[in-house]
């Protein structure tokens, strides 16, 4: 009993703070609160990642639609000019990788959507660490629940299930274009004849290498985005702990000043990180789809 009172009066430790912030709002398919107990568990989903990713995706599409709707042939405004520059950038990258003009009509807008969507999800990392989780805790407590169990993570791209879901979607698009461009028979022949040659004795090795290549591309595509965003989110939590250690002492004031300086520097640097990660994911999407058009 005394230990519970002490923990309430002194608040969570650094480890408890980080553990709490790294816990997703997890639900099973009957919308009951659960916790993941194994590395892979398809009996639950992270509701916070689903909600934030869907809302941010809808907002991204809305802004792109708004720019297209308000586009004029005269001198563009700043918003229209920014979207036009971005669209032209993505289109030029698509032209350099995918030489089939018919495919580019779908792939280039898809790549633009991917960039805007992932940038929006990454940008959630720029919000104060405790802002939305604290607000959710108040809502949770007002509903008569224990606020200590109000879990919420607001960066969907720091969730491995989100990034692997995106990379798996890219894999499905690549499989679609493999069949569309080469035909089912042509792609099947490629699976067993490349990269070592078409001799029947090499067919099993060729097929195995092709499967390993598809798996490696998909996993690395999703893991790269997840790893960078998870690390960025964790650094922001560590910086927040510096501010939480503020006391009216030399070391406490020093931590408070360090919190402001480190937070400012990391935020400015993180602007580059979130943009670069969105661009890399988009470029890899274009490259993988472009490879699906090429015959071995």
C-alpha cells in the first residue's frame, strides 16, 4: 500500500514513462482492450495507428484535391506552386525509372500520394510528446477509466505493422505489373530462369532466389522507415525526460536548459529526417515497380 502511494506521489520513473509512451492502443476484433504478448499477433490491431494513418491519408488527399481544384493557368499562388513543384518532382522521378507511359499514369500519382501520406505520418513526430497522449488520458479518465491505462501513440510510421503494411502493398503492386507487363507465362518463366540461367537443374535455385529477393525488398522497405521513425520518437521522449527532471538546483536548471536546446536542435534536424524518409520510401516504390517492368 505504501509503495502505491509513493509511486503516485512521485510519478513514473524514466523507464515507466518510456514504456507507457511506447504502448499502442491495442484492440482485438471485438474492440476489447488487449496487450500484445508475442512478436507476431494477428488477433489484435493498433487502433491508434489505424485511426491516425487513415485521417492523415484523407487529409493528404484532400489537400492534393484542393490544389487541383483551385489550379489556374495564370500566376499560381504559393500553395498551388508548392504542389505543382512536388508533382513535377515526382513525375520526373517516375519518368526516369518507369519508361512505360501507360503505367506512369497510375504509378506517378500513386507515388505522389505515398510521399504526402508518409510525410504527414512522419510529421506527427513534431508534436509535443505528451500533448495528444495527455489529452487522451483526460478523455479516458472522464469516461471512468484509469488514466494510467490510456495508451496512445501518434506516429503511425513508428509502428512496424503500418510500415510493413505499406511495403506489402508495394509488393502487391509489383506482382500486378509483373503479370500485366510480362504475362503470367512470361513472369513464371522468369521466376525459374533468372538469375542463374534457364537450365532445368537451376530452376529450384532461381525460384528460391527470386522469392528471397521479393521478401528482402518488402521487409527492408518497411523496416527502414520504421527504424528511423521509431528512433526519432525515442529521442524526443528522452529529451522530454530532461525537461521533466527540472528542479531548482544547478543540475536541474541545466537539464531544463538542455531540454530546450536539445529539443530545438533535434526538431530542426528531424524536419530533414521526416522529409528524407518519405522521399526514400517513394523512390524505392518507383524503383521496385520499375524493376517489375524489366525483363531479365
